[in-house]
């Protein structure tokens, strides 16, 4: 691409030299044969230049698009490797702007700025050398006029860099706010905060508008200064060139060639403003992208552990027994502290879940239940202690193997803008129609049959086309479809009504006989699914026992269960 661009520029520079020969030889000596030959040669150079420009643009289109594609793939892959703590700390709009706007700025400079920066430097050097060869003192004067351009470019670059970074950061903040407003549109409407939301959006947009105006004013003053330089050069060349011709230091053809070559410097000078502006935008964009690339993943495979994706465990039939020897989950003196947190969230957690056993995790809000579940699939790593699955520290298992053995469903389910079928089989892409239907049947998600296209109905971003209970049931089906060794369920029935919950509980009870399960529970009906209950209080397991034993011995447990008296009464019976 660059080679074609340099050859194209060289062909363009050669044409003024042919003009000199036409004027000084063919026209001056009335040599028609030479005139035709030089004319044909000039046309050939022009056609050659057209071909090279076409070839450059053709190659350039694929090169820069491929570069942007590779950068986007690498960035997305790195974001997937980063732990959930990173994503909790970063605004989604900032990540989105880096993955779209910033990569596009780098692509534009790679396709336009880099090529023209190199060709403009080549044009300037070659033209200045030719001007000096035509007339040394006039060539040096012409070259000296461009010295202020360099100083002007340096001053512009420093100021533009600051404004470019500012506007890119502000665009990321605005993208975050727009995304939040779009996903929270129901809350905005329900609370009547539309005007306030519009005012806040307008305020942020005004900030960006002001910064972009500052950039435009800076660019305008810089480019107008650059436009002045070529005009001064042409004026000097005409004045001093005529003087040189009158003193026989330059031929008439030489003056024509000199002026034509000097005109070739107009575009490189004018384009320098675009190149520097685009270069600074690309540089600050690259800086923002590298802020993500430079962030090391906190959760990785240990040295020597090879990443091998294990197949999801073979499904068990409805009446089969638990796979013996699989799903033995042990928490051994587990402590966890969030980065920059003053104290641990979990302290000395010890819990042994036998294969096929179901343990309910009960505790007040903020006691660390969800955090404990997140440590098993290594969404975060323990600070001290260890979690063992079938006798192996989960940190010694390849991440793909570990997570293939687990099934997870969270209280706030995340669904994707895809079909019901794709959402349910997300962790098991090879699942058959029967597998999907069986998982939906356990989750009592028969409502999907009433959707316009059944399993192939797209449910919208975040599943917003469904109710909270429907989203939760699809997420539950997704967790159990593979009959994993270990099920991690974070209050999976919280959004269900009483009758649906009873149906799901009965069906889920059969599934739990085939997997080891750790369930965060708030309702007595969910607790009754468990063989044992672990009471978590202020980051410590204060008691372990059956539901009846904890009701009799633990006042905190009784208080937690009495939050729903009707269901507690049913549980006691």
C-alpha cells in the first residue's frame, strides 16, 4: 500500500520535469516528434498514477478493515478474560466507546493519516531536492519558508492532544448515561423523571459540544495558518523566478517546472493539519484502548495448567442416581476481601458438600452469600484458603473445565438478545430440542409455547420482553440443562408467584438428586429443598443443620424465616 502510494507520488512529480523538456526543447525548437513523445509519456505517467491510486485504495480498504477487526477481536477477548471486579468498576459506556469510536479513530488514521504522512514527507523531500537542482538559491528560499510550518505544527499538536482526550472521555460518559437511560426507561417513566433525565443528558451533551467547538476553533486557526504558507511560497516563486529568468539563471521551462513543483507542495502542507489532528485523535484513542489491554486478568489458569474445554457432563435421565464421586465441593477456611475494602467479606468459611447433597445458604442481606457462590466458578479468587471440587483446588483446574462442571443461575438473570432456544442452550450449544424442552419443563417455563415463534422467539435485549419471573425460569433452565456436577443457584425463585414456585420446587427437587447444589435461599419453600442449611452471618457460617434444627436453635434463622409468615407456617408443618 505504501509502496504504491510512493510510486504514485513519484509519477506525479515526474510530470513537471516533462513539462520543462516540452517548453525548453520541443516548443522552443519546434520539435513536433519530441512533443508527441513527451505528451505520450506524460499520459502514460498519468495512467500509471491512476492505476497505482486504485491499487492503493483497494489494498488499503482490506488492510485497515482487517486491522480494526483484529484489534476489536483482541479487545473483546481481553475483556472476556478480565474478572467481574474489573467490569463492576468500569462504566459500560466507557468500554463501549473504546471498542467502537476509539478503534474507528485508529482505523481512520491507519488508512488515511499514516499513508499520507509518509507520502507527504517523500513529496516534500523530493520536490525540495528538485527545486534546488533547478535553482539552488531559489530552492533554498522556498524550503526555508516551510520552517514556520514545523513550529506551528508542534504548538498545535500539544494543545489538540488535550482536547482530543477530553472529548473522547466525555463521549464515553455520555454513552454510559444513554445506556443507563435506555435500560432503565421503565423506572424513568414510572417515577416521572423524563424532564430531569433530558436535562442531565443535555448538560453532558453541552459539555461535549463545548469541547468540540474548542477543537474546531483550534483546527480552524491552525489550518488557516497553513493555507497562508503555500500562497506566500507561490508569490515568492513567481517574483524571484522571474528575476532568475531575466538573469538567465533559470530557463522559461525551468520556471514553469519550478512553479508546478512548488504547487505540488500545497496539498502536503494543507493535509498536514488533517494528518496531525487525526494522528492526535488516534493517539489518544490508542492510549484509551491500551488502558484496558494493560489491565492484567486477576483470574487466570495457574502456570502449567493447560486450558482444555471439557465437554459438559453427560445428562442424566430423570430417574437416574447421582454420579458417584462427582460434585464433592469443599470450602476450606475460605476468606475473601474485595480490593481496597477495609475488611474481609468472608472469614474462615468451612463447608463440606457431599456428592448429590443440597445445601441452602441463608443469611441477611449483605452477609456474603452471593460472593461465596461467585468464588466457586472463580468469578473472583479466594484471598486465603481453598475451594476444592472432587479433591482438586478449583485454581488448579483449567477455567473451561471448571465452569463446564458447574451450572449457575443468579437472582437477577441476564438474558441475551437472542431466541429462547439460544438463551437456554447458551452453556450447552449442542443441546437437542428434547434437552431444551426438558430443561424448560423443570423450570415450569411452558409459557414459551405461547410466544409468537415458540423457542425461536427473540426475547429482546436483557429479556425485557418477558416478566421477571419468566426471565428467572429461563435462566434456571439454562443452569440445569447440562445436568452439571454442581449447581449454584442464587435465590432462583424469588420472582415467582406462589403457585408457580410450588411447581418449580417439585420439579427442581428431582433435578437436585442428580447434582450437588448450593442454593442461596430466602424462602422456606426453597430451604425445604435442601438436605442441610448453612446460616451465614457477617461473613461467617454461624450454624449448620437441618431446617428444623436451626428453627429450634438459632434466633437469627427464625427471624429470617419469619419474614414471610404464611410460608413459614407451611414450612413448619
